[in-house]
């Protein structure tokens, strides 16, 4: 193959390959979804991971197979991390890597007082999802000079271990949870202006 043909062939290949790269980088930089869609997608992943850990790990090993316990003092007790703690640890790690969203697990009946709602949107959202099974709550709030889209999703008891842990805990403010009851909510906050 002549040198000219090689140059032309190479140039053609580079040109063809550059088209998708340019198009994909433009697409990657162009927002094509709303804060609500983003929050819904994030929640789908979070709630699925949380349910899998609770059902397949904690409930199986603690309630069914009885080979280990789960404890809020997991290091001292050489036990499994509670599902709520696993969720919080994930949220803390994410917050170290991005400020594009935050998430937390909160409740109107928190065992750990740091999981109580603080803002009006959190309080309204948790009350709404507790009263309206299967529905989510969406609001906008300003915190520290930044406007946030805030979404609240129900966090139901998905396994017997959820119910027994909450109902039997010495600090529980509510001790009559049943499978399927809303025990709290996942709050996802996405900055939209600031």
C-alpha cells in the first residue's frame, strides 16, 4: 500500500472514530434528565442494595441460620453491621467523593436521634410517605444559600429482622412495627441553584 493510501486510510479511520467520541462527549455534558428523575434512579439503586443486604445477609444469617448477630456495636460485638448503619456508611463515603447529591436515612421515630428530620421539607416528606403508601414526596428548599431539590422515599420494613430490631430496641420510640410498615424514609438532596 502506498504511503498516500496509508495516510488517507489512517485519516479516515481517525475521522470516523472521532465522530462518536465528539457526539458522546457532547451528550455526556448535556443534561437530559430532571432532578426528580435523577433522585428516583439513585433511590432505585439505594433501596435495592439496602433490601438485598437486609434480606440476603442480615435476615438470613441472624434470623434464619442464626450464625451471627447484627449489632449497632458491631466492632465490639464482632457482629454484622445493621442495615441502617450500612446505609449511613455508604452516604458518608459518597459525600467524601461528590457534592452533587447527598442522601440519608431518617425517621419520625428514630432510634438514633441523629436520624430525626431537621428541615420542614424532611418533616413534611417523612409524614407524607408514612401516610401515603407507595407515594414519594418532592420539594424544594433553600439551605445555606443553596437551593435543593429534595426527594423523600418510604423506607419500609422488608424483613423480620427489621421489625424485631426496631420493636425490641431499648431506645425505640415506637414498638409496634410490622413487615411492610414505613419505618422512615430515604432523603435525597440535589443542589439545583447556588
